[in-house]
C-alpha cells in the first residue's frame, strides 16, 4: 500500500469514523485497482475514462458482479477525490464515471412462523451456552441491530426497566432502540446465569463492559457471531441460512407488514436515507404474494 492510500485509510478511520469492515472493503477495492494499474504499467496520474472502462470490462469478464463493480467505483471515486483535495492529483478521473447498472437484489427474510419455530426449538436446548444464544436471537429479531452493533453493546447500554438499548451505528451515530418483553426475559436470564460464568473464564476481565461474550469470556467478534448462528442451526436442526442480516431484514419486513410507518422503521434500523428503507416495501409485497399463492385454494395449478 502506498503512502497516499494509507493516508486515505487513516482519514476514513479517524475523520469519517467508518467501521473496520467498511475500511477493509475500501482497502480491497483500491488495492485491486492499483494492482491492475501495475499490470498495465500505469500510474495513478495516468488514469482516465478509458483506463477505468477497461478495468470494468476485465472485472465483468472475470465474473465480478455489477453490484461489486459499482461498489468498487464508489470506493475509488471517494479515494481519488481525497487525492485531488490533497493536491496529489490535478483531477478526479472517477468524478463523472457512471457505474454499471446494478441488478436489483432484494433482502432475504424469514416468515414469522420460521422465526417462532427457531425460537421454540432453540429454547429446548439444555447446554451451557443456550441462554446466551437465545438472548442473541431474541435481541437481533427484536431490535434489527447490525452484527457490529450487537457485539459492541455494553451492559451499561441496556435499560431493562424501559426495555430500550443504546446502539452505536455506522459513523458512530447513536440511536435508542426498544426491545420486546421476550427479549428482556432472555437478556436477563443470560445476564444472571451464563454471562456470570463466562466472565470468570477471563481472569483479567478485559471485556467485562461488553454484554455478549464468547466461550472464553471475551468480547464477541462479527465472525464469532456468525459462527454462533451456524451452531444454532446445527443444534436445532433448522437450516435457515441464519445470519445477523437475515434477522435484521425479517425484523424490518415484519414491522412493515404489521403496519409500522416507514420512517419509524428507518429510525429503528439507523438508515441515513429513506430510500434504503423502501426496499422493504417490495419485500413485503413479495411476502404477501407468496403467502397468497401458498394459502389460497385456487392459486395453484391443479
């Protein structure tokens, strides 16, 4: 990584307050482009619209999706704008580049019956980590939190009396999210049983502030959270493709189907733009159509 790119990464981390996952994505996209430039014998100051078009053509021919190409162009546009503002380059060659039109991809969700069955089957577990895993499922579905938001929840962030939780979202923006009575009971049960036993496994109590802990008594990571959800599938025998975002999408879709206002859902999810939240209106219509086709006696071909 060259000096200018490292300076840009430091800018994203220190000034823009991007998450480490987003920074890693930016770094990967920028590195990919500079690797292409190196192969072509070009420098950053030689990039123009023709070079960018050739880069996109190579990416698409290599099977990279239009969505990924659009993400890379956005990252590179940001990077080269930074380079221009710092006077490293006279212009931003990505400023007027149109990204490939992305195929619309709607978020996958679970039906309410699937969520309820998952919670029911998981409640039958008797192993040591069952209370923690139940609390994770209940809170993800009750709050719609992102993976990184959940692993960073501290004990002090949770108000059990009012059933509200302080969430630090993207760009370090804070929001208050309510949670259900079922989630409250699951969180309290985990706090008073499994969490107490997990804390003693780390004698230095390095991560005592964080609410969710791994089997060694340390703060969860996003990878660790994803692993826990996969283990829940194995232990319950329900293979639903569990992922933090699957429960987040289900949370939003079920709220919309229940009559919640779109702007309320936007606030709960921590979306900056209402356009981001509006994707759930299509998901809800698809769910309604699927339920109709499944339930109506005349909807299926004989």
